[in-house]
C-alpha cells in the first residue's frame, strides 16, 4: 500500500477525557481532502495526533503511512518520513532565521538518516531553490532573513507555513485552518499559493471552516466531523453546502455526536 495515509478506528483521550471516537480516514498521495465541522469537534486534535503531539493518548486504533504504523515515531521522525503540518497558531522562534531553519529542515527531510553535524544542502543549491519558491509564492526575498514568525502578521505566518510546505514537499500535509485570521484577499492568495506549489503531488488534509481556501484546491472528498467522529463524507458540494447553510442539518441528523460535541466544548484543548 504505497503513498497512502490511513487512519483506522482512532480513539484519542487527553487527561482521561475522550476526544476522538473511532475516526476512519484514508488519503492517497495527490488527493485533496477537506475536513470541516463546528468548533470543538476534534478537527485540530486529529491533525495534532497525526503529527505525534505528546499530550494526546491513543487508546485504540492505528495510523499507517504506506501500510506501516507511525504510532511509535516521534514528531521529527514523522516529518522525515514525509508528514507535514501547518499549524493554526504557529509559534515564533526568535533568533532563528527562516533561511537557516528551512535549510536544516529541508536537508533532514531529504536525508532522513543524516546525523547532527553532517553536511547540509550546499548553500548555492539551497539559495537557488528557496528563491525559486519565494518568487513562485510572490514573497519578498527579505522574508528569508527574518526570524521564524517573530513579529510576523497573521498572513505572514501562514505564508511562512506554505513556504515550508513548498520546500519540504512531503508526501502528506495537514493544513490546520490556514485561512483563520486572514482577510479575503489573504485567503485567496493562500489558496492560490497552495495550488502553485504543486499540491497535486501531495496528499492534502485541509482543515477549514470556509470554502475559500478550497477555491483553487477542489477537494476530492469533504468530511464532516462532529463530536470527535466523521459523520458524513461527500464531494465538493458538501463543502459548498456547509459554507452556505452552516451545520444545523448536521447537528440535527446526528444528535449523539452533537451531544458529545457540546461536552467537548466545555474542555479547553492544548495549544500546539
């Protein structure tokens, strides 16, 4: 089973409180999946668990990359294996320049067996590639000289995440509400940027409340999460319906999941 990210019957707790209740999902490389749902439904939790956030405990189920379990892998090992996550709230790293960060990250992903202290991607090769990607994303070259997310606006943070995605070229990427906090023009630019970097070569899971980020990245499948489970799956028309009419139909159709969702809203989830 090559180039497939598979989630089977995934149950997750945090501090003894159930969050995910049997999630099943399969994404193939080159597919775009939208994951939508009201606040507190478990969308961000699913992304963090895929990436290996240590605060969450998997009590049942499996996550497979190309048929092999990744549950024992640390987050950096998952990144080297080809999984990427763009965070909803990226953290600032003062003192570390974007270019230096990306040179190390890109080297480690492309050479998973590299040991600390071993050679990085040659500087000339790296500069040429990052310039090409930044030109493609319409980013000023000065951006690479700034410290990671330090003093960045919301839009700059999200574009920095997309630049990382462009450089790392993972097999699979989780984009956690890359549109949050952005105005309409910035969301459109983000959507176009994801398309421009060759998203069809990556398996994408786009977590979003809106359809604008999907404007240039039409989902092959749209999944609706409620109360820690996927209750419906459809095509792009499902995303359009949810954007147009909201979640009232979903809440009414799945009262048990809605009850769990309301219970989850009373608990504060950790910040990544």
